[in-house]
C-alpha cells in the first residue's frame, strides 16, 4: 500500500504499467543502524513473490551470524520443501565467497571484494536473480576496491527485471544519482546514548 | 555488530549486563515508507533467537496480504517442523482479530482497536511473547481509540524481558518519551516523485 502520492507524471514515454514494473535500484544509506534490516525486510516481499533472492555480504565476518541469514536460509528451505516463496542464496566475503577456490588464508580484502563484484556482474548479465541485496557494498566502493563507474554502468544497463538493493554508509554520489529510491534512517533516540551496549536478537 | 559508540555511562545503578539485556521499546515513525519493513526485519532476528513473535496489525485490510506475513507464517511453519527459530503468531484487525467472536459485519474500528489493545495488554502481563510488533499502532492512539496513558503505563511496567516494536506516523509524544529506541526513516529520493506507482514485491 503506497503511502506516497504521485505528484507528477514524467515525460519518459512509458506507460504507467511499464513504470510500475520498472526494476528498482535501492540504496539504504546514512549513519544510523537499520540499513541492512530494512533491506532484508524488503527482500522478504520479493521472496513471497517467488523471486530468486541473492544476498552478498561484503564486510561482516563470517563468524558473525546475523539472524536475517538464518531466517533467509530457513525461507530457502521452505521453498525447496514446499515450492512456496523463492529460492535464496546467501554469500559472504568474510567466509571466502562460496564459489571461490581460495579460502581463508590469503588476507586480501580488496581482491576479495573485486571478485565478489565480478561474480555479481556475471549474475546480473545472466539475469540469475530477481532481487540482489549487496550488503555493505558502499565500503569497497568508498575504499576504491571496486570502480564505482563500472558498478553504475552495469546497474543502469542491467537487463530484464532485476531489483538491486545496496546498503552502507557514505554511498557514492554516482550511486545516489543512479538510484531510483534512496532511504536514510535517522536516529531520534537510541539506547547507546544511555550507555547501553548492543544485545542479542536486537543488534544481530 | 553495533555501529554506535557508547558515549556515556548512565547513573541508573544497573550493571552493563543488566543494561545489555534490558527489554526494548522501539518506535519506527516518520512520514516515509519503510517503517513496517524495518520492524519486521528486526523481528527476524528475534525469530532466529527462538523467541516467540506476536504481530498485531491495526490498520491494513485483511485482504491486502503483505509479503512479510507470508514469510513469517513460513518461518512459524519451519519452527513447527524443525524446532528452528521461534513460534510466530500474526493477527490482523482488518480480518477481525482471530481470537474474537465477532467478525466482519460490525464496522466499529474504534471498538476493534480497543479490543486489540486489551488482548495485547493481557499477553504482555502474561509474558506470552518475547517480541511484539504493533504495526500501525500509532493511528488508533492518535485517533483517541486507545488511551495513550494506559499504553505507556503497561509498556513501561511490563514484566520480564519482552521487546515491543511499534510502527506508524505521528507517534504520540508520550510514546516517544517512553521509548528506548526511536527510528525515523527519511526519504532522500523516491520513484513516486517521478510519477511511478507502487509495485508488487516492493511496496507489498
């Protein structure tokens, strides 16, 4: 149920139906927590449509299991068991990408990040998924490990109907410019202000 | 992985562990979409902890099926089948609350909302769930259908370790004051600005 109002009709030559079904590039950015949470919440809707979901986590340690990962793996299992929802793949740079031969020992995060993007680019060109969550993808862009112009070129020209959701602080201006939907979560009040640390089930 | 920094230690007489495990009252408010999405993303983490999840939707029509509902019902099924994660209950005012005898015909939304809150209050006092999502709960408060002082009193004094997540625009000041964590999602850029309407898998 959209809460916004359509305030103008663009002169892009598309019908409402064409615009309605336009694949989206979504960026969740800003300094506050909640970016990944919001992205995964959005992916739940795609799962329910029976869409193939591909999650690619660029920074977090493999050892650090998030609740969302377990929940999405469970939803992938539901799809395999019952046909309900869509298939789910979840890949993590921190664990060594699952498709990669080299593992663990070599600590070259820049190369790992570039390899992750190369695989995502291949999948986008092959229209492998309907929803891509590129979690914390803004950081390898910021650190120059992946070329933002290549990313924008692939995303803007991606074939078919593939939604791409990117999270992370300090999203590059080129990415913001290319995005259809940019969300920023603002802290109004947070328990860490009162000296509280993160807790299980809430922060992870 | 908490992204915030602890900037002060409160003089509340609690140990760090006590503060860490303090149950949270979370409010997702603001004019933009993404509030419910963020709340359900947070509930995924609770599910993964094996916690009992209770969702109570106060406004949306029963006919309007959200992807999150199907996904959480699937996760509840996973719990029943395998013991993984936690149990899930999903109740909707629009369908007539599932525990209620009266259904459909009588169109008294104010009474329905009050009945919903009465049941939630019973459950909180009985410590029935570990996570409550009160979706679009700010509206019946705003419209005077439910007394905000009663709500705040029950929430502030709730027993045990129950997290409560409330969504909706225009959260009452009393609720903001009582909350531990208040999140507001800000639009930076949205496709509806370009004349696009909501689409399946993204908006619902």
